[in-house]
C-alpha cells in the first residue's frame, strides 16, 4: 500500500504564503493556498493508496469540502524537520512500508513523478528526493523511517538539499534525485508560472484558474 504525506498550512488560517504579502492581499494569498492544497491532494489521490494531510492548524473542516479519501491530522514539532519526522513516524507506526512526503508549493510536480518515486522505492531504492530550485526539496520518498535525514538541517536555507543528500550518503543510502522544479515562494516565482501555463492544466488546474483570475495584478 502506497502511503503519501502532504505537509500543509490550513489556507483558512489567514497566515499563509506570507512571503507573497508584498503583492497579494491576505484574502488572495488564502485563495491561492487553497488552490495549491487541493491540487496537491488531487494528484496525491492519483499516486497513492493512503493520503495523510498533516496540517497546521488542523480544524478538520476541509474534509467536508473534499470528495477524496484523505485523513487530516495535526502537525507537531518545533521546526519543519521535527514536524516531518513526527508525521513520518506516525504513518510508519500505522503500517506504512514506504512513504513519500510532499508539500503544496510545487504546482509543477506531476502525479506520474510521484508514482515513479514509489516504483523506485519498491524496487530497492532507499530514498528519492525532488530538488527545488531554491536549494531545498519539494519531495522526499523513503523505504524506511530514516529520521536522520532531517537532523541538523537549517530549514529555509540554501543548503537543505545538499545537507540532506550528505546525511543519506554518510549512512550508505541508495539515493536518487528527480528533476529540479521551482517552489512557489516569492513574487517572481508566481510570475514565472505563466511560462508553464498550459502544463498547469494537468498538474495544478485550480492554481491555473487562480492565476488566470489574478493575472493583471501579478503582471502589473
């Protein structure tokens, strides 16, 4: 059974995508975050058998809007690494054999790419990482609970990917990389998505519709 974890913020919290606050209002950022979340969950259902969305804060009310089998749970931990470790530990405790973790801020991630990660893990790969253009990563898949991959990482810095790879190699993991993709963190990242407008139709249709509605403001 393929188990996928989505790490997310509740788009209704009003405290989402704050690095876009110079160009978007709180309402616009919440709408974009909502579109990204639902796009991520939709591709998750195409790639995995069990989906756990670990959210902060977790109000539970998003489940009522979904026509998907998703378990919404609360994140716990003092930083991103600890929150991922706790989420991964939780699903392995409930019987997961291999798991993939994604966020919601990589709209160009394809469901087929997630499937390929599960296939790699099922055929002997220890870990697979999807590098982001900012020096972090948008996906990590593991064949076991390798908590050491999240130790002593400076989250939010430019060395997250390289430090994680080094942690894996130092323990002898058979690790591979997907192709680089952009995260959606800054206003320039938002504008750059218009270069991939047609691709978003299959990878993130709700995000595409949001961009279309707000194109004039983003490009001004």
